């Protein structure tokens, strides 16, 4: 059995305490034991939360997959781990498992306007009111997120440019593709569509978040501003 010298978290330098370390240096700098220590909050009179976490990890050979297989009852066998702390650990590991499952599908990559049209079919096909979306892309032009910006009526929707770029900045996007539908079936952009596109393209250049296309979606086809050379690179 491994023996750890106990040091209370309160006695550590501020930058070495798990919570403070996360805030000051980022989550990636924390060890597995430090992350678990944040979950359980406190240890025992003779063992800090970090030491207790190291002890639990040592019992499963420092294997997070093995730790995830422990039940609430299994974790409660460790002195200092009550029901609430055990549930916190099990819940966090289950969230990690679900995230891994969700990340398995490959993010679609945008190489042409037709791919944008196909990607947006599920959201916009047969809709009777206008929706405005921003596809947020990473540096490889893979879709990070489909962000709904606004929903309107049968003849239009109001788009706030601040919301478009707020979504892009929050999710670390490197580029945008704009998409909105015309329930009327008309693929031709209106004057307001053209003005809005120009404004968003100009703002994107200033923010170094390029708008690489704007699609008008209809059930029978689409119009691409990029394909028609209406967006300047």
C-alpha cells in the first residue's frame, strides 16, 4: 500500500490548492487526484482531500476506467467518503463517459455549399417560419456547432449581429457560415438579405472571424452568396 504524507490544502501555497490552481493555471494543469479532490471538497482529520483522492486512485491502479466502475457503495468503503461525496464522484465520471460517447461521431467538414445545405436539412426542411443559423467552424472547417440566432415569421426574422459573433467567440470558432430559410420557396436573396450579409462579412473581417458563405435554404434548393461571388474573401 502506498503511504502519502498528509498536507492540509489550507497549508499549501494558494497556487497549489486545487480550486485556486484551476483558476490560476487552467484545468489541464491539475492531476487526477486534484480534480477528484475538488469533487469531494474535504478529506479526514488525518488526510487532506488530495491525499484521500490519491489513496482512492492508488486502490484502482490509477486507472480512471476502473474508478468509473466503482459503485457509490464501493466508494463509501473509503474513510472520509460519505454518500454525497461518492455520488459526486460517480456523477462526474458518468458525465465524462457520456461526453466521450457524444464525441465519437466525426464532425462534418464543410468544403462546398451543397454540404451546408445537406447539414441543415434536419433543422430547416418543411419549416413555415424563418430561422437564422450560424454554423460555427474550427480551423479545419469542421462544424463545431449549429447555433440558432433568431426565429421570425413567414416573411423574415430579425438578426442581431452581436448575437452572431457572441456565439462564435464563446465557442472558439475560426469561421462562420450563415444559413437562413425562405419558407416561400424563393431562393433569390432580398435586398435586406444582401445588406445583412455585407454587414456581417465586414464585421467578421474586423474580428478576424470570416464569414465564408451565406446560404438561403428552401425545400427545393438553395442560394449561396459565395458561389455567386457575392462574398469577398
